[in-house]
């Protein structure tokens, strides 16, 4: 198969710069050059990341706001893709900042299993933890913006659902996806 392309029987695997961990200062926060990643992981598409790590700096750690903005941008990117079901793999710090600190991200609890409800939906992801969400995007109206300060940007709603739920996507709503994180 050509580099970055999946055999038709496998899902697409795409690396997105917006979903990298909190950036800067720490050497382990610096990523490898794209060519190294392409050679090491030939079945992944790295076209969405720059050739070199242009955003890493040794001077300071990325701010919470900048990190949550990247995560928000990445979620908007997901909503523009053709897939209805997405598996997002990334670091818990980025998800915590995006889900809990971005003004245009709203969390809802749609879980039906009582034992799952014992964990607060805002709790940071544990190591290798998997959660399932239905993600929707809506454009705020002028009235919404005046009353809620949405700054003209789309609002992302993440509804956590039970892993064993029988939630079925509407099929008629292009603004709805099922995402496992």
C-alpha cells in the first residue's frame, strides 16, 4: 500500500498535530520529525503534521488555554471527516484541558449504567482508559452569543454514553459522530 494509505479493510489512521500532549519545555513533549514517524509507522498518515516540531520550545510549557484551543480545533477537524465512528487516542492532559476548560466545549452525562455514573465525567482520564462519547457541533445564533459569550465559534457537545449502550446515530445529522477516547 502507498505510504499513509490503509488497505480498504482497515480503518484510516491519521496523526493530528492538534492532539499532541501539552507542549514545550519538557524533552518528552517534543515529537520526532515527520519523516522518522513515517518510516517507523508506515500504515499511518502523517500529512496533517509539519515536517519538524515547529511549536515546541524549551523556554516554557504551553498554557492551559493554548492546549485546550488545540484540542478544540482537533475536535472540529474530527467533525469534518467522513467517518461516523472515531477512535481518538491522545494524552489525558490535553483531554482534561479541552473538555473541562474550553468555553465552547460542553460535557453531558448520558450514561445509563449506575456503576459508570460513580465516576464524574469531568475526571481526568486514567492511563489507557476508554470512554465513549457522542459528539455534536452547533453554530451559536446571535442571541446565544450575546447571552453566553460564545465568541462566534461553533459549540462542541460531548455526551458520554455507556460503553455497552445501544445508542444509534441518527444517520440524517451530519453534525453528529460517535467518538471513543
